[in-house]
C-alpha cells in the first residue's frame, strides 16, 4: 500500500489534521485515550471555548504551535512555564496557573474590537441602565420601542427568538425590582418608570 501511495509513510497526515482543525476554528485532535496497545484519536467537532475559536477566526496568521498551546489551555491541560510566559507576553491567556484560560482580550490583539463587542453584546445590567435612562428621557416606551432600543446591543450570536426572550427577561427583572410598570394602552404595551 505504501508503494502505490495508499497510505502515508511520512507522518504528514497528523500535521494536516491539526492544521485542518485550526482552519475550522475547532479544538485540536488529541490522543488522550490511547494506551500501550491502542491509538485512539479524538477529533472534536464542536466549540469548547468561544474565546479560543474567536481568536483563531479573527487571527488566521496565528502559528500552529501557539494554536496547540491555546488548545491545551482551553481543555485545562498543563503547559510549561515557558509556554505560559510566551502566551502571556502575547496577551493570549489570563488567570493563574493552574487555572489559566484563553484571554477575553483577543479583540485588542487582533484589531477586531468592534466585532468582538458585537459577539459579546452588552451585559444585562448595562441593558437595564440603557432602558432606564431612555425611560427617564422619554417618560414611556412601547414594547416595540424597547425592542428597537435593545436589539442591536444584544449579542449577535443570539437568534431572534433568544433576543426576544432576553428582552422579556430584562423587562421582567426591572419590573420585579419595582422600577418600572406596564400598562396596556389600546393594543400597545407601554412601559414607564415607577413614580416616586
């Protein structure tokens, strides 16, 4: 089979698998389940750590060695002190040994700050503040106006249904906190601040 080129005798297949996973922004293959008699290859097909995948997506020039080291970090596997120092210098990891994780500051490293922020979206607390400030400015907002206000500041990783659920949850929490009230005017749901 080697003579008719049916099998790889040079070992390039393993390298190709690693490069392919890197190019697909997925975790690296590993052989952790192998033993003395059997070689077991695990080829992950889904994302483990979104920050790892985003880093590969936004920085296609990252070398394979760095990608493999970051993969070990995302899987919670130990890496050498020298590797930790190198990854810290590049601002690719955070945390303290042994609790390291792929940096959330990848946006600054890859010059993709706007895209990273869109992926992340505003935290619920910031959405609440934005909504309360808008209600102070305008006295009241319809549900559709609130949806329009918050829609684009939510993570672009959420689908339409998830965004609507998040907006409903934010409204419910602020109402339960006693900060806003809802009235139905005609067929419109209108929200306003609780009068003090």
